[in-house]
């Protein structure tokens, strides 16, 4: 009977534990010891450790949602292999010359998928259980050619040290080196499945009647640990994200719940954030909706300035935004902060901003 084996992501024997579990026909549940005790307890509860896994299950991994109770997605060996193969084909990975660096948290799909694709394709792997900019740079000097980062970690390293960098999460810079690929995906899709707007081989995309992005492919989760399968009868997974397709290229507008309706106009935070990041005084930014008696909701910018002593003004940001976006998308209020609230993988927690 297949079990669910809990692995501490900071354990130096993590890789050995993964291999032993898979060799025994068990699935793994990576747990980050840095999680606060209530978070850890909630995930372990959602994982239902006392219940057996189904044959073929490989990974149980917690979703990185920022609100509500955590969910645990079940990925099969076939799904993990499909993801690894599709990524490796797109990146033209050569096990004889390439080497992966895993430096994102292994309890999240962005970090764990680097490990699993290296193991499945027999590509050399360097594993760093915690991100350290100097260690990442040294790994590249020592031969690592491929890695996965989030925007906040990419900004701390020299991207030119690697052949290819996969970057996911929120606010991926529009202007980036040619070796940096913006990925779109989530826990339920087994990591990124769309690279620079183009789906990987074997991945199908469609836009639902309500503008929601839907995905179908062999790398999707089997179900959540509670048995609920979010896919429809034809295998389509509703992402909860809004987007559009043009000539086969996907544009992601944002989470449906993030949409700001201001004065009857739809404003997507991601588009405003991308525009404001071009301002020379802005280091980081989160855009959220705030209740407004006149507009229904107003566009509110939470900004980390490049220089704490010289932050941008609201008028400067409004005028800057209007160069790229309609007036309705220009922020109507501004908050200067020293840091943005983020998940362990670097995603902005807009509900806390």
C-alpha cells in the first residue's frame, strides 16, 4: 500500500529520501521547516497522512494560495515526467553539458520541479535549500547553466551567468535579458506550462466564456488530496486567472479576484504594476483596489522606493502610468513602504498590501 512520506526540505538527505520513497512506490510531501507551526499543521491536516496514496502517485504538494485553507495537490509519476520532458525539450537541455541549479523553496512547485526534472532526465543537479545570491553566482561559475527564480531573487543575481533562467510569479519584468524566460503555471499544472506566452508541447490552452484561462495536458494534477478533481469531464483545468489568446500567444491579465472596477472601467493590477516598475524611483510595487465613494474602487499603489529618502509622489506615478495605460488605470492613492508582503516563493500577497 502506497504511503505519503513527509520530507523536511532542509534535510541534507532530502534527495536520498525522495529516491527511497519513489523506489518503494510511495509519494512524497515536502515540508518547509520555516513555515509557522499553524501553517505546517494545516498542511499536514490537508495531506491526510493516515490515508494511503493511489498507485502511481509521486508528489503531494501544498498550493501556495494566499487566502483560505491550504490544499494539497497530487501529481502522478506520469504527470511529473510529462512536465520534465516538455520543459527539457523546449529548453533543449543536454544532460552532457547542462546542469540545473535548484535554489527556490522545495516545498513549492517552482523549486521542487527543478529537482524532479533533473532526476527524471538524468541531468546533473546542484541543490541549495535556501536562496543565497553569492552561492547562486558561484554555482553558475562552477558549471550550472539552468535555474528557476522569481523576480525578487532574479534581481539579486547576474542573469548573464546562466544559459537560461525560468522566472515565474508576479510582476515578471517586461524588459529582461533574452536568456530569461517568463513562465506561467501553478501547483496544479506541475510548474510552468507556458513559456513567453507559448504553451509547452502537449499543453492545450483555451479561454472560457468568462475570460478564464483553462489548461489541459498530461502534467496536470490527478486530484486534490481530499479526492476533489478540479478538472472538467474533458480534462480542462480552470485556473482562476483571466487572460486572452492572440495568434497562439497567451496574455495573462491576473487573478479574477484581483480585478479592480474603478468608475466602471476594468483595471488589472499586473498591468499597472508593470508600468509603474518602469519608473526610475520604483523598486517594487503592488497594486490593489481600495473602496472609494466616488469611483466604487480606486487604484491604490503600494511602493518600495529605490531610495527611501527620495520616494516617488502620487502625481509622478499618475503621469508616468498614463504614458502606458488609460487614465482609469493610473493610481489614485499611494503608500510608501519598506517591503512588500510576499509568500515564501516571492509572490506578492495583495490582500496584505
